[in-house]
C-alpha cells in the first residue's frame, strides 16, 4: 500500500520509513504546499496536514504532529515545539529550552514527548497518539535522532534519545507507539 507522508521534515521521513516499509507500506514524501497549522492541539494539526496531503495527492495520507511538553513550563513548548525560538532551527529551539530551564533542578525537569499520527483516506479520518515520559537533560548529548532528542532523557534511562540506537528509540518512543497503533489499524483493513 502506498502512503504519502505529509511532511517536509527529512528526519521524520527517514524514521517513519524505517518503521513502515518492513511491513509492506511504500512511504512517499510530500512535495506539495505546507498548510497553515492553526490547530490548538496535536490532533488538530496532524489532521490539517494529512487532509492537505490527501487533497493534493489523492493518496492515503499520514501526518504526524509531535512535540515536547515540559511540566514546569505548563506543557510548553507543546504544539509550538518546532518553532519555540521563533524559527524552525533545531539548535536555536534546544538552546532556548535549556536557557529557560537553566536554574531548574533535575527533579523538576519532567517532560513528555507526544506524537499524534493522523491517517486520512477517501473514507477515513483517524488519529493515534503515543506519549513518552522522561526529563530534560542539562546539556545536549548524542548524535542520533533530531529535534529535541539530544535533550530528552526517557524515563528509565540515563542516556538521551539521541544516544539510543534508532531501533531501540523507534520501539519505545512516542512516535513508535503512534506508528505501532497505525500499523495495527492498517493491517486490520
């Protein structure tokens, strides 16, 4: 089955391809216009992107909206994760978060990665959400992954998500959970 992934983020494309292709799903990138993500939740923004990709290509469309929710910041950056520093620059976003948390003790740096994946087809609109609890590190560590991975220490680990092997990360991450639910759904069709 061919699916279009509604993102221009090459990190997400690579990560989702690695998860979906072994199960017989041909994931193609999206080269259409980016819709305005004006939803107020991960679910709304994922649906906006998936609907736009489906309308543009006519193919079943998958879109994800994800981010990090830091407890002491009231759940922020949340849906603004990708533009937290006013730009889509991952380094600037991570630096701003580190600056905001610089005087916060380890026991108060709890955070959760959240990922909602939307599937839009001719007949269906459905969403799957995964969460990955952990905490924000005091400094960046690791070279695997992208976004906030070098700052996020998953619950039960002492290494960041960027220090995990991709196979390990994909099996336990917020995105891995959401994609697993999507796969279960697709296999049931």
